[in-house]
């Protein structure tokens, strides 16, 4: 069996508001309330399970691989809501998107300060030959030959 990530718990000030935000912005089905969780299904086998937290929320990063069409739709909803967005995870390039790996990507925050990202190409997927390679890609590491074989 190949292991697949099934779900992760996301801390929230208000699980319902946070789950609705994510499902609406990504164009996903409405959340399901399941015990203490507001569950958002992302893809075929993954759920993000929002749970109320009374303590400090430590911001996490969640990235979603989307098609070019989905990117356009989601990005339109980000702009319609007047959300701040950035081309980089450090949130220094405000009001811009990136074109890493010859795709598109953008970062924005959810109501809890979690940094969400949508991207159309997995990072590093275009290698160093891309017109716009990911800024962190330098080279592909090759395995060393075994000694004594």
C-alpha cells in the first residue's frame, strides 16, 4: 500500500468561519461538521479538519496545486474579497504573483494568519531549464556510486 496523507487538523479561532473561507475561496464543496471539526475535502483523499483553539494559533503553510483555469478562478475570488496577496512566502512582493517553474503562484492569508498558496506547477518541476526557474533550485543531486560494488 502506498501511504497517502488523509487529513490534518488546522487550528482556528472559529472553525466554521475558517472552513467556509477555504471552501469558498478554492471553490470546494461546503464543509461538513464532524464532531469538533469543520471538515473541508481537498482532492480525492485529503481533508483539512478545522478545530477551534482557545490558545495561540501558530501560523502554518498550506499549498494547493491547481490547474491554470482554477488559478484564474481562485485568484479572481482573492481580488474580489480585497485580500492581500504576495508572490513570495516571505510576503515581501505584495500585490504580485510569481511565475516559478513557468507556472503561476500566489500566497495569501486565511482568517487565522495561516499562509495559503495556490500554484500551477510543483516547485522544481521545470528544473533549471525553465524560463523562470524556482529561485531556490540550483541543481539536481545525483546519487553517489556505491563503494565496493
